[in-house]
C-alpha cells in the first residue's frame, strides 16, 4: 500500500505555520485525524485509506463529535465533486493544510481525479509552483484560516483570487464565535496553547461571506453545519444516526451552529460554477 500511495500527490509539511507558536495548531491536526479515524472505524463513512496514516485511538469519541465530522466530511466532499462535475475534471485542486486528508485517493477510486492535485501547507510552496497556472482551480482550507491573523488570511484570499482566472474556494471553520458558547471554545483552545488568531473573522455567516467578497471573489455563500446537516441525503443521515445513540442532541446542535462551510467562485460562468450550492 505504501508504494502505491507514494508520489500520488504533492505533500509538504504537516500543517500551516503562522507567526504565533504553532504547536497547538499541530495538535489540532492530530486531534482531527484521530476523530476521523474513529468515526470511520464504526461506520460513519467509508475511507479505506485513513488507516494507513492515522492510528485507531482506544478512546471512544462522543456521538456529537462523530456526527459533526460526518457532516464536515460529507459536506466538503459534495462541494468538491460538484466542482469536478462542472469542470469535467479539467481543473486542479489545492488542499491547504491538508494534514492526513485522504481526498486524493477517494477521488481516484471514483474516477474523479482533477488534472492536478496538490496537498500543501506553506503558502510559499503554492506560490512557487502555481503562480501562473490558468486552469480551473479549487482551493480547500479546513480549519486553517482561523489560525492565521486576519491580515494573513486576507492576503491569502486576495492572492488566490488574483492568481487564478477561474477558481473556487472552499473554507470550513468556526462561526458565530461572539456568543458564550463560542467564547468557551476559544478559552478551551487557549488553555491548550492554541490561539485562534483569526477568530474575529468568524463572527457570523455574513462576515464569512464578506471577507471572501472583499478579497476579490465574485460570489460567496455560507451555511452553518446544522443547516447543512438538515440538507444531507436523508438515507445517509438515517443510516449514521442508527449507528449509536445520541443523548446530547442540544450539544450537537450547538457545536454544528458554531462551524460553517463557505465557498466562493471567480470566473467560470461558462462552466456554471456560480450555480454550485446546497
């Protein structure tokens, strides 16, 4: 298996770095990978590749955590596939801060590989390799921008919008962080030496859309994960909800209302990129 995976995509270091101490950020990459590995192990979604990158944690994860990751993985996956279908795979994907993500191999299994697929961490690597590429490009960030200062994330968003004529940007991260629940999330992470340097950009769905539009993207949409969860295929939701009993329904709702999926497009009118939605 190791030989077949080697060289399949361009992978750099394990997580994006910023000016702040990034040990805590690297820790969240490990946490997310372990949570995904556990959810896969009990049947939330099929991923035969994650076992080659992440060990199975003995500690059982809470149902609300598992369902949250299920919504995240399925939500991002559906947007990725929508972009690939619209472009007929004549495009490239940049997965920033990819960590242990296995999207490349799952797309390969479904014959949905784009022309090029990059997994990178440091923005300067992206800059060196694809500064002048004009193919339709999909850029993905999952819980990456919030660890960057507003200035740093704005520069990245502006760079992406100005570097590609036809592109889509997918961002998954926190939202509604001004309320008490959001403040508790910030405090808990801070105690783990993990500072959310960009939390002020995560006040609302409107602020998430505005940051994209003000950075040069032509369209921007955002939906919180509770709303997205309600729009997922009912057959899949019913299947995963039967896997284990969820006692803390209110906690699940609170968690999902504090994460969102945002996407923005530029160009690609002839491809119908602006039509991609939930």
